DNA sequence: ATGTCC
C-alpha cells in the first residue's frame, strides 16, 4: 500500500509497517484500519513524522503510532517512542506543548433519571464553579511561591493536603499524582507566573468537563472492579498543565535546539530538537517536564473537587450518599522512565507518549492494588455529541506498544472547516435534541469542537480492541458538558 | 494546546 508516497507493508489486519530506510534506526509501525489509513492520512504529514521519529538516537524497536494519529509538532499526535538511557535522547516534541494533558473519570451513585430534573442547574453550577477558557484563572486564591513549589514537586498531593481531595484520589491517579524527580528550580519565572492563578482551571479547545451516563458494559467483571454500572452518572475531566506547561515546553525547545547542534545530531526535522537523556540539558527538561506534569495532576484534582462540590450543592446531598470516587486519572502527553522488555532483556527506557495513553496489564506494579487482577483503566474520550470509552490494558500492549493505546477520536475536520460547517446552525439546540446540555465561553469553541469535527471514536477504539492492545470495558454517553 | 505575538 502506498500512502502519500510512503510504502507500507501490512503486518496484520490493523497493523502497518514502514520499512527502515535511509537514516531510520528502526522501522515505523502504525495501528490503524485500511479504511482510516486511506481516508485520513492521504493528505497528512503524520506518516512522514513517524519516519522522522525513527531517526532519533537510541530509539528502541519501532517508531509507533496509534489509530488517532495526526500531524503534530515534530512527533505525530498518537505517537509512541521509547529511547534507551545510554545513548537515547529526550525530545519535547515527543511530549507536546500541553505537558500531562490527560483525562480523569469519577463515579457517582446517581442515575440519569435522578439527575435529569436538575441537569441544567447542575451544568450551570459546574460552569460557575470551574473557570474555563483561554486565560481562565482564579478557581482558588492566587498561589504563593511556596505553594507553587509544593505543587510542582508534589502534584495532586498538595490538593489533598489542602482539603481539595482525599487519600483515595491519590491512590487512583497515575504515578499517585507525583513524579518524584520534578524540580521547581529548573522552571522559568515566566512559567511560574503563568501558572500562579491557573490551578483548578479547565482551559480551551478540546478540553472539557463532561457529565456522562454509562450506556453499555462490555466486560461486566472488569467494569465492576472499576466501580461502573449501566445507567450510572459519571464525570470526565480532560485538561492539562495550562499556560505553565506551555511555557515549559517553549522554554526547553530553545534549550534543546541548541543541544541538538552541540551534540551533533543530524535530524530530519528541527522540531525533533532533543538532547541525550543523560546530558545536563536532557535532565533539566525531564525535571521541568515532570514539574509541569505535577501541576497538571493537581489541576485535574482541584477541578474534580469543585465538580464534587457542584453535585453536592445542586442535589443538596451529603457526601456519603453521592458515591463520588475517582476511577482513574491518566496522562496522554508525557515522557516516562519505565522498564520494558527489549529482546531478551528488561531495560529502562524513556517512553514518549504524545497523544497516547498508558495501558498497563494485570499484575503491573505501576497500577493501583484494586486493579491488579484486571489491568489499568484506559480512558478514551470521543466527541461531545456521541460517546467515550473506558478500556483496559493488556500484556500484549506491554509486548508491542510499550504499554500504550490510543487517546481519543482525532479530528476529522480542521478547525477552519468545522467553523464553516457550523455556520448558520444552532449547535446548542442540536446538542440539546441529542440529550446534551452544553455551556461554553464562546460559540467559536462549540463550532470548532462540534461532533462532526471528530472521527468516530468507536472506529479508533475498535482498532486497539481487535489487535488486543486494549479491550473495551464500557461506553459512556454525554448528557452535559462545559467547555472553554 | 497556548494571556492564539515579548
């Protein structure tokens, strides 16, 4: 098969390989259906980016991409690349501007019937309590420098210490909400300024807080372990590290661009700027990125606390009756030092996941005790009109994708095309007819994020399911959403 | 994604 001048070899029904040519150190591998490959990648630079990533020093096994692959800064979004710690590099392009962008899912004990009479006031309350949009601020008091330092070094543990969460919230957050080697001192003053009033804010674009109903259960036993039942009201929060993470990425792209020259790397794209993980520049970026990741976990934690408060106020309930529990919090834009089997040896590698979700298997030491019998919850949001999925990690993901899966639907229309498509329509009423109440800062975001702007997330999730990388556990249907 | 240009 030839796409956009790139020759692909079919390995399995939904797995394609780009052979190792020219300066590539490893082959490329893309998990995708033939249909999606032809329809979405024929005019896209993303496959070329999979090949470019394969040039990175120290890359192991494959330059990988998930079915929601699309063009990104340097690396494709939906890309996964692991580099070894000896000669391998770390690259901000492999993480993205929104460091530790991620999703969390929390349960309630309520059903749709129970919340329906007060659904509109609930969405209004959520919209009032959680600042949304570009430049949104002021969810909690402006942070002092010592509080910011604690957040960057302790992540969502800070929120729990400040009565904005529970011990259980920490337990059910990836990495327990803290990357321990994070270093406040390598984060610029400007990044700190941007973050000072942004803890507990949602942001813009595809970020959202959604009220969903569990519409379908595929694996009852796994769903039960995750605390999910059919008809249950749950919430999803999708956001990242806001201006602070953006600034960290921006600052270190400059540092690593210089480092790429210093270390004499010949890279096919400047946007792959990187440094050896062991180098001073690589270590500084890693520590700053981890600090931004901690900021993002704390951000999602504070937002979740405000959401819980909104539920309690709207339904005039006691906390003990609400059944509010965090199922899991996953990041999908991050580089992590993890142990993986490479050939016959277990090696420590730096796994770049850019628009890819960790998907660890049953028995993994890195997942909560409660989930060890079934595997890690993998949260895959779709668009605001259709549905989202909860899946579970597998051993095959460890063998083939460094324990990774897809992270969302991926765009179908550019923002510009979506705006054109939305012109003259009343998307708020259209969504209401579908049973979704929406409140957003501006109509522009609603238009750019309209359901038709996204691919069907079911197609994306099915690729990973059919290839055995993650298995479907539950489908969630949106009933209310707030956006920037 | 992003105080959508320091």
